[in-house]
């Protein structure tokens, strides 16, 4: 699966910010452009990782594979 990662240099913090437009709220940063990209890959993996909230509802949960 491929995702776009937008990387921008911030002159105020002197670091790079990265976010994935397809995944709202999925963002990270790094001291270098490469570090920001690697951190973004990890952030995407964590974003997509299923989690248990402990407040399970009575509805059914399905996982689907979407090939685009």
C-alpha cells in the first residue's frame, strides 16, 4: 500500500514536519528530511494498527482489504 507524505522545512524550529494527507491527524517530525520520512512511515504503521479500546460495542467489526 502506498501513501503520500508531505515534508516541509520549518525555519523556526529548524526541523522537518511530515504528514500524510490520506490519514487525518497522522503527522510527525524529524531533525532531517530523511528522519521525518522514516518517522512518517512509523506513524502510518501505528495509525493503521488495529487497537482495542476496552469499550467494545455489541456491533460486528469487519476488516476489509481494498486494492486500488
